[in-house]
C-alpha cells in the first residue's frame, strides 16, 4: 500500500513554480513594489545621509580653514595630514551623495 502511494505521487504531474518577482536589489526587469515599511526605511536612510553629508561638509570646511591658516605650516607634517583628511572626506561625501541620489529613485 505504501509503495502504491509512492508510485501514485511519482506519476502526478509536477506543477511548475512561478518565478518570484524581482525586487529592487535583484536587478530584475520588473521590480515588485516596495512595502510601506521598506519605503519608510529608505526615506529614513536618505535623511540620515543628508545629516551625514552636512557633518562631513562642515568638517571639510573646518579642515580647509585650518589649511588656510599660516600657523598650520609652522608645525611640521600637520599640513599633509590635514590635506589627506580633506581628500578622504571628499571621497566620503561623494559616496554619500551617490547613495542619496540612488535613494531618490524610491520617492
């Protein structure tokens, strides 16, 4: 009896599974709509990025002011450290703007 049920199961046609809808992160042609919760998370991330960008720009301005001060150049290697820090901050700002712009797609 058990063997018969197993054979019956094997003889039944297998239903084809429908492919899942592609989400925004999968790169599919037809992304599924995002949930309200996910949209809220993206909006919160965008707001956090705006604050981060603002803080980075303020820090960059402060370092540039320090680089503009003649006293800075009387202290050995400090100008090169400051210049390197400014460059790193510029990279961080650029990356934050790229992410921020990407998040605008979900408005």
